[in-house]
C-alpha cells in the first residue's frame, strides 16, 4: 500500500510509517472500484462482454495493465517510465489478466444475471 501512496506522494512514501500505509489503502480500493465499475458500465452497452467473459476479461486485464503502466505510472509522483525488467512486465501482465480482468468480468457476468 505504500507503493500506491507513493503514486500520490513520491518515493519517500516507501519509507513512511503506518500513516503512509493507511493512506494507500483507500486509494487502492478507489482504483480497484473504478476499474470494476468501468467494465460493469461498459457491459451494459456491450452484451458480448457477458457472453464472452473469459476472453473479454483477459483482454480487459491486459488493457488495465497497459493504462496503469503506460499512462498512470508515468504521470504519477513516481514518474515511473521504463525501461522495465521483462520479468516484472511479464508478472504484471499475467497478474492483471488473470487476477484483475478475469475476476471482474466473471463477477459482472454473475451479478448481471
């Protein structure tokens, strides 16, 4: 959570104590809620997001990774803009595809019935 807080503060947040940790928690959940709500709202207009939720969820996770890595991180207080080690990129892509995009798509499909 300090890493999330560092996006608003700066790298010194990594050295922060409990207050910095607690500052990152609501920000993390705000980002997660926004990501899930974006997919849910899109699914109201695009019914194929329900019928092909596996594929759409994986690609949505890939899109979330791309936006976070290529847009949000460079614009944050960290100014994190590559080059990134390929292991970190691969791990980030897999995590976003299978642990963010897919669960969001599956949840939206299950709750949309």
